[in-house]
C-alpha cells in the first residue's frame, strides 16, 4: 500500500471514531442527567475523556490530512488523557462498545500511540539538533559537567564517533 493511501485510510478511521465519540458524548450526557451519585460522575468523567480523546485525534488529522506526516501535531492534545481515565476507559468504556466499535477504537488508538511516540521523538531530535548548533547553548552544555559526561558516555558507545575524535588528537 502506498503511503498516501495508508494515511488516507488512517484519517478516515480517525474521523469515523471521532463521529462515534461525539454521539457517545451525547448519550453519556443524557445518561448523566437521569442518574445520580457515582454513576452520574462516571458519565461526566467519560464525557471529559471522550472530549480529550477527540482533541488528540483532531490534532493528528490536521497533520496527516494533506498526505504528509510532518509531525507538527500537539503532543499535549494527543497524550493528555488523564491517567485516572485509563481504568475508566478499560473497565467502563471499552466493555460498553460493540465488538466492531472496540476493534475500530483499538486500531485508532494504536495510530494515536504511534503518532505520539513519533512526535515526541521528532521533538527531542529537533531540540538536540538546535542545541548542537547554537553557540550559546553549546557553551552552556560545556559548562555542565554532568551533561558533558552523558555526551561523552554516548560517544564512547559509537565507534565511528570515538574514532573521529581520536583522529583529531
């Protein structure tokens, strides 16, 4: 499958998931109005979870919809699902889905997780490259013994870099 077709399919899947989740928010809102106590609170929490989840998917779609994968999404939106929502998601939400919807949600969540990992990696690489090319930052790095030690340790693990340094001496 070519990359653009795969991206198009991912965008279509995430849009379908978003549409379903918007309808589920409406359903949880109606349930919350008729329930009290813990059950009502679960519905309210679930609505918040779904809203955050939708934000993450929208952030990814904005990046992917033109067929590119430039990793400009907002990592906070993508990964900002509250930790306490995990139990709510796995024990309350997922079991309430049909098998088809659960499978669709799992596929979309896999895309979201992979995208978040790729985005975080791209950001760290960008910051690293910027740090190694800015003279002011380089001076600060050199002034930090712990950081210089970490860099030295990393260089020792890469024979080509170590050899290049040894040739300079």
